[in-house]
């Protein structure tokens, strides 16, 4: 169904890098989700009323909340697709993450309410009535929810949407919820065991777990998570394959919502090169990154000395020293400043997070090993962490 509707509804539907195409997919899935969840609510509410089952009725209202979640998804994609304005120069893309967080909150609230209702049912059990109509409604609900989980996950993966993946998680939890409700109804019918309330508690706990999972997936990009390794590798491939670029470092990726990435990096170039030619090369590289990765790129040009024997010698020595201390240590922006009484070796060093040795002890160790080679050389190190 979703494939047919996307062909009818979305122009250029394979161009998922386009904000307009992403918005259309989100609104289509949100609208279909509202329609299907309302149908499921009506069917389950009827079945819960007929059978006097708290778990079925609670599951019905769970679907009604899902319809609200689908509306939030639809509204989120609509609002996130707005163009940048004077108050929001980076656009409104993060609204999509906020809509996913709201959906996660709704999942958590529904899980809590279901546990409360189920505990009451355990303390004050009531007999449930099972019928063929109830069986058919629950089976149909399971199939529909499996389909919804499938298409939300596939589309969410296709357009890289955490909000739609959260909706897929919600649909999958609903599937398991309904399976548990169905099992409880069948056990009550065949064995006359009152487990309706206990199953409701189990379902509620599973829903809460699913809510925390969905919240984590939407909070991470809002807090500023590290970029995907595949994206970093692609940036490195493009930059380092450019003629004239000798190396790169300090890559930072700013995520203002899907399809709204701003990256900055330092590109190492020869200090002996023509500055106008290098500037033109950097401009073309920024345009290439924009065209191939759909991002805004800002590149800082770092000139490095390539024809100084002393620089080459000490660069190799420092590299060996760092490697002997820990192979996870890396350096860049290496240069030497000579004076009348001593020479400074200046560079930036990238430390892995949670590095065990303190910065002061690490500096002392590097300086000690440099003095073992030549006591007239001093190290001046800027220690930093990687953003990727």
C-alpha cells in the first residue's frame, strides 16, 4: 500500500536527499498511520467492551495514542520542512527530532497507565468473555501493526528519520502487546485462569522499555552525537583525494536536522604553494562536498612546511615517540620555531576520550623523551579530543 501511495503522492520519490521528498514521505506515513490506528482503536474498543477485558480495552486506547503519535509525526515533518528564516537561519529540521521525543513520551505514558490499570485488575479481577469476533479483531490488529512497523522502519531507514524509526518501534511494541493480550484471552477461555491483569503489567513494562529506546534514539542527535562513521569516511575520501591536499584534521559535523548538515575541517596544504591557486582549490572542494554529501562545508587552510629537513626529522621523531607511548595518539599542525637559546616544537595532539594518563603527565613524558634526543628542544602541545 505504502509503495503505491508513494508513487501516486510523491514526485521524484527516489531523491530522498531532497527535503521536499523527505517531508512528503513523513506526511504520507503519518496520515496512513492516523487512519490505520483509528480503525484499530474502534475494533479493539468494541472487542474490549464485548469481552469485558481490561487488557484489550487498554490496548485499544494504546492505538488511539498511536494515532496521536502519527499526527505528531505528520505535523513534525510539515514544520521541519519550513525554509530557514531570520530567527532560524539553520532551518527547522530539528523539529523532527522533537516530534520523535514527544512520541517516545507518549509511549512511556501509555505504558505507565496500562500498568496502573492492570494492577487494579489484579486486585479486583473480573471475568472476561472471549468470542470469535474478538479473536478475529486481535489477529487483524497483529497483522496491521506488523505492516506498520515494517513500512515505518523501511521508510525511516530510507530517509534517515529517527522519528519514523521511533514510530516503527512503537508499532512493534504494539504487536507484542496484542499478542500477549490474545494469549491472555485464550488462556482465560480454555483454562479459566485470570491472568488478564498480569499480562497487562507485562505489556506495560515492555511498552515502557520501548519508550526509553525510542527516547534515546531521538535525544542523541539533539544533544549532538558523533557523526556516522560512514559519513566521516566519505568526507575523508573526498578531501584526501583532492590534488593539493596533503592531509586533514579537526572535522566537525553540525546536525541541524536530516539533510541539514554543516561541516568544518582543516585541510593541510603546502606552504610553498601559490595562495590564490590553493584558495581556488579549497573553494572547489567545498562545492564538491556540498554536491556529493548535501552539506554546507567550511574549510580552513593549514599551510605546512614540506621542504625543511629539520621539520621532517623531528616530525618523524615525535610520531615515533607518540606511537611508543600509545598508538591511539595522533598529531597535526606540526611546526618548529627556532630561537637563540632553544627551539620550540609546536603541534596539536588528539587524545581519545577516557584516556587514562593525565595531560600533565603525558606532557612530561613526551618532553622527557625529546630531551633524551636533544635538550635544546621544548614541546608546546595543544591537547584536544576528536569530534568524530
